[in-house]
C-alpha cells in the first residue's frame, strides 16, 4: 500500500522512509508501507541533551504561552483530522470511525490543556506560625519520555504531550515500532503548529522529538538519569521490564498497562443497551483496546438469553478492511496476535469453555498476509486461568453469577484493574458497584461499557495496570514537581511545633 500521498499531506519528509531495516506493515493487507532507519543509542543521548537544553528555556516561559502552542497544535489537528485518521486506519488497522475518534481525542486534550495552562493551581495553606505564609507551587519537572503502544498510536502520546508541554516539559516520544509513521505525522503537524506561533522565535525547537525503534530504546530512556518521568503505555510485561529500571534511579514512572475488563449484567439491566454496549466494547478495535471488554458476568437468569442475543449480533458483524465504511471489525495487528488468539481459545476449550460463536480466521483468500478474525464468544463455566489473562484479541468470555457480591468478586479477581462496568437499573446495585466495596478498577461505569473514556476524567488503572493516571482531572500533577514554600514576614523566628532552640 502506498502512503506517500497521505504522509505528504501531513508534511512528513517521505525521503526518509525507505532503505532502513525497520519494516512497517499495514494490517489491512499485510503489505509494506515503509522501511525506516531506527535511532541508535547515540541518537538517544543527543536527544536527551537537546531536551535538557529545551527544558531550561521552556520552564522559564509563562504557562499560558506554552498553552498557546498547544492551541495552535490543536488547530493543525482539526485541519488534518481526516488525513491523520486515515493514516491511523492504514497503519494500526482501526476502522475509520474509531480512527477519527482517536484524532478527536487529541483535539479534545489540546483544548483541555490550553485551559489548564491557566489553572496549574497550588494551595495556600494556613501556617501555625504568626506572620508566616505557606503555599504549594507546581514547577515544570524536566524532559518526559513517552513510550506508546500500537493500538492508540496517536491519542496516548497526545494525552501526555499536551499536558507535559503546558506543564513546561519537553517530550521524547518512542512510539510502538509497529506504528512509527503515525508518530512522524504528529511530529510534522507539531512542527507546523510551532512554526505558526507568533511567539515561536522565543521557543526552542526540541519541545517534541520522536525516536524510532524497539524496546532497547525504551530501556535506554528508562535508565536515563536526566529523564525524571517515564510515561509508558503497553503490556504488563513491558511495565515489569521497565519499572525496575526507572525505580533503580528514583525516576518517576507513569504506567498505563494491560487490562482485563469486565461488565456485570444484573437482572434489572436494560438488555437492549447492555447488548449494544457489549458489542462495541468487545469487538470494537477488533478487541485491541486496553479497555476492551473481555469478561461478561451475567446473572444466571439472563445467561442464555444474553448469549443468544450476542450470538445474533456477532453473526451480523461486518468484518473487513478498515478503510471500508461498512466495516465494524478490522484486522488484528499481525500474525503473532492471531496465534495468541488461537492459543487462548484452545486453552479455554481445555478449561471447560464452549466457543459459542466465531474465533476463526476469515478473508484469508482475499488477504493472505492479513489477519481478520470472526470475534469469539466463549461460554465459560467459571473464571479459569485463561479468563484471568489479557489476550489482546476479540475473545469475550461469558460467565454466570447468582449473587452480586460474587459477581463483584469475579470482577476484582484478576491481576489487572483498568476498567469495569455494571448494567443495572437497581440504584443499590449501581452504588455498591462504584463504592469502596465495589469494583477495584481505575474506571467503574454504570450503564455504559468499560471502553471509550472521555478525556475529562483521569484515565488509568490499579494493580498490574500500573497505577498511572493520564489525561483529565488532576493527571497534570504527574508532569510537575511540587514545592512547599514557607515565607516568614515577621521579625521573629518561631519554630514549628513550638520547639525552642537557642533562643
Ligand atoms: P507492548 O508492551 O508490546 O509495547 C508497548 C511499547 O513498549 C512499545 O513502544 C514497545 O516497543 C515497548 N516495549 C514492549 N516490550 C518492552 C520491553 N520488554 N522493554 C521495553 N520496552 C518494551 O504493547 P502493544 O502490543 O503495543 O500494546 C498492547 C498492550 O498495551 C496491551 O496489553 C494493552 O492493554 C496495553 N495498553 C494499555 C493502555 C492503557 O492506557 N492502560 C493503552 C493502550 C494499550
């Protein structure tokens, strides 16, 4: 597939895209898009030094001026929304609607960050000493490394980038080696935006840098003492590899790792809504969202009915090229993903599961190098070991429950803690689910599915999901350092706690 026209429209220098050892493929038909030259250890070192120089300038800029840059970036994204979304479609295999949604999410976080640039509030705190003033200030932190996953190739970076920039931090972005072109496109749009800024002459050029390559680059960034924050999105395995490297140098880690998200369907649920929500959450993005629905926990009185309704809904799904407007389910990212899906289905069968629908490869004759699958619906008698794993593919395990407490226990009995939801019209059940005795996830919803979060809330999860929070609410605090200042404007020197010392 030829993406040079798309990349050209986005301002990417296409002369750099061929002749290197890093091949980039489209999951739509498996054909090659580009062959890039990855960055090496020396490039990373030079980039970190450049980011450090940039930080010294950026931290001195008033935050609303930094916000102005993000406003201009948001405008570039608005102007190029359809083109960037098309590139995401081609490179990550997302259907167009979802790719457009992903770019819209970038625009939304830019708007949020522009407002935030005038609201980086600290607290004024009552001092116990007379004629003293105590306050908290938030200061820029330093260069931030952003490591991102293939399945949200642009939005996750934007969540980090927009906040980091208004907070005064330059960003070094290592995108997934499966989606570097989308990253190069974002960088080109960013450079256009910053060139447009009237204030740009005062701005250093390296506020954003993109570093292309694999996990060895992430490791170098994680170890680097001059990067105070590493924001890493990907599998739990990646988090397990990187977190100790960051901790060993007392760096700050913002981890957004895997999910194994559940939805409870209670006896009072509006089934029409519950089935629609299940469909979007379980098969959207071909089951390749961190918040994809993987475990449906259905009250035993509805179990057969829900499975039957889902089976019909699954049978009506249109599967095919992400570029086709009718498609609801695009391809898996690659062969490895397909193999992991098949292996998981086999284990599920061995553990007592019954594949009620789907699971098989489709469109193989038309696209022998691409991996399209019929999303799988698997009736499980209980939450066996395979159900407790995140398989990054469209497999929905359906489990029965009798008492709500047991359903909540099932929801919580996996190592990840990203997203969850309940469908119920019983206010007691809904409130219990979102209470301290309910879901242990970072996201707990009522009468909507677990996926498709808005940018206004803090996004992230607990336990093996890593504990990080990105995007809205007060997630910006991760990108700044807090200083507590006490100012004495008296002519005495009283000590705290009434301590007397040489007075
Ligand atoms: P992945 O872990 O394979 O790769 C993610 C990034 O980490 C890539 O840039 C990759 O180069 C790097 N990486 C991978 N393994 C590494 C290692 N051992 N050491 C250093 N760097 C490493 O993930 P993926 O397949 O691209 O994405 C899917 C995974 O990401 C799923 O588990 C999904 O749940 C998770 N995810 C989480 C969120 C979230 O916000 N919680 C968002 C998107 C994806």
